[in-house]
C-alpha cells in the first residue's frame, strides 16, 4: 500500500516506557508520541495517526531494532484482534506497568494521599484464564492483510469471532483463542462448520438481518461448560437441529441455552433465556461456598483471581464479627457471602434483578442466613430512609462498574459515615475521582492492585479507607 501525501512518518523512534491504555511512549523533538504494540527499548518507524498540539499518536510502520525485552506474540490474531495487546511485553513488565497505572491515577493525577502501594497480585494463569467469552457471527467478516476480497466466496466471507478494535460492525474470524480452555475453541469451530454446511445465515450487523447472531461460552474450574446460542429470529427446525448437533458433539456441555434476540443490540439481560438441555446453571466454588452461574449471571471472569481479589477485600475490611456490612454492587452476592461468616449482617444491593435472585439462591444453598439482598438502581435504593430501616453500616464494600459511583451514592455514604470502606474498582481513574469525594471524611489506609486480565492494560484495584475520627 502506498503512502498518502499527508502521512507523517517518524523514523528511528526510541520507545521509552509503557503508557496508559496499553500504549507505549516516546519523545520526538520534545513532543510526546504514543505508539500501539510497542515495547520499551524498541527502535521503530512510526506512522502518525493523530496529531494534537501537545502529543501525537501512531502505529508501528517498521521495527528497526526490536527491544531485548520484546517477546514474540503467541497468538496468530495479535495486532488485529482487539484483545491481548501486551503479548510482546514480558509479564513482569506488565505487572510493573499496572502498578504504575494505579499510582499515576491515584497520586500523580488524582493528588490523593495514600500509603505505599502494596505489590500487585499476579495472575496464576496468564493464558486460558477466562471463564466467559462471547463470539459474534458476521456475514461480512474482517478481511485480513493478503486476502483478495474479490476472490472470496460468500461462505468465505462469513466469520465467527471478536469485534475488531473500535469497529462495531467488523468481526475477526477467530481460528484459535488463548483466553478460554477447551472445548471453547472446538465448540465455536464446530458451530461455524455446521452453519456453513447447512446454509444457516450469519448475522449482518449493519443491515440487521440473518439467523445466527452470537454465542456465549462459560465454564468453571471443574470443567463444566455452559453454551448460550443467540438467534436473531425463530426458526424452530433449524434451531433445534443445530442445538442437537452441538449437544451430541460435545457431551461436556452441561447447560445448553438459547435466546431469540431481535433487538438492535446484543445484550440478553432483558431477554428470556430458554434452557434447551441439561442443568440450569454451572457452579463455582470458593472456600466451601458454591456460587450459581446462570446465563445472565455476573461472575468475575478470572475465577482463580476472583478468590485473591475477594480475599484482599476481606482482609482490608478487617471484620471482627459484630459488624453490619453493606455490599454495594453485589452482583450475585459473591463478596457478601464470602465475608458473611466474619460479620453479623450483610446487606447486598445490585441493579440487576436476576443477579439478586441468584444471590438469594446462593445464600440459601450455602446455608447463609445473615445476608439480605435488594434489587434496584443504587442511587434509588441506597437512601437515608433505607439506612434508617436496615441499620447503619459499620463497613461498606463497594465494587461498582467502570464508571464508578453516582455522586448521590457518594453523598449517602458520607452521611452514613461507616467506620471503614473497601473500594474495589476495575477502573483506577474513576476510583480516584470517587476517592477524592470520600476524602472529605476518610483517609486511605491501604492500596493493592490485582491483575485479573494478563496481556491487557486493565487492572483491578482495592483501597481501604478509614473514617478520620474513628478510634
């Protein structure tokens, strides 16, 4: 491909460090340059893709001299697939970068007063660590470099895989994924072959037509497998034949579901999931507790690290056994039940009604009687009236979505003034913003990152807070 006249090419650029959002950083004539897929120590030629007053962004045009630290990516889809962007970066460097990210967000940018950050907890597994993956069917897949679009047959244009980068309608056909253990790959490839052999129509994301829309594979540490197949419209004969074929080929699928989704988006949270065959859930275990995972259930996608994350939160809560604990954004009640034997009462609040139903079922199955669960929007449920009715919290544990907490929620927490707060976050930037609000009454007493997602820039972070005038 020839260069465009307005292309800016920077030659022999030395990559100096890892930056935010999974990029690396260099400086050219005093200007900061952010570069995708680069490793500190690389010398590269960079094509600039964005030019601003104070910085530029670019992609590697050529690696002039690779860093001594650079690793060969292990996945054949690296660089096109939107995930696992840090494959060339040694794992120790990934951990250092995530630890630095937490420091930058909380201290350098957030200007928070914190103790020394405890060492990040590494992931026991750096591949095949996810317990849930979602794949999308596409009638017009991403055409890879070296392919001639004109020579592809309609069948060869079909794809089943992940969305590419920031393109909502571009799906990369995945041959092998390193994120989830077998039979995840085999199930996906079988379904694609079956669909092509039986002329089942893949979904056209732009035009909203087709039959096969997406599929979700969930598993647990025991090896049980749940499959959810999503169809754009009902065709009972074709659907039944496909589900039977998958079930016969993969007896390890212990929970087989389907969904008819004719909406504009892929979310199934507001749709009926129909159990076709097998059990209605799979279960994950943690310290003798069993947690039910249904087709809509939220559960941390790295099961082994979930235990380390929850253990850190429990340690930071410093429970004595007589406290009332509020577990905000409780999901299916995993943290609430994990800490329940260390507290007098635990009250969990979550937006998704199905998750609360799972939480109640889990508590009953685990013989836990000191947990109560409530469904609703956090800012609508957690009110002064709710606290007056259910009791003032001694400890609050919160694990909100990436956007963090609503200002009204922060206000109620400050008014309630629990002695201790544990804030678990998947986004240190929004966490820093919220901590600045809570700093009106609280000091941060401990900080520890947890790596849940190797080969990505994402990091979980746990902070302990104590009321300033608490004894």
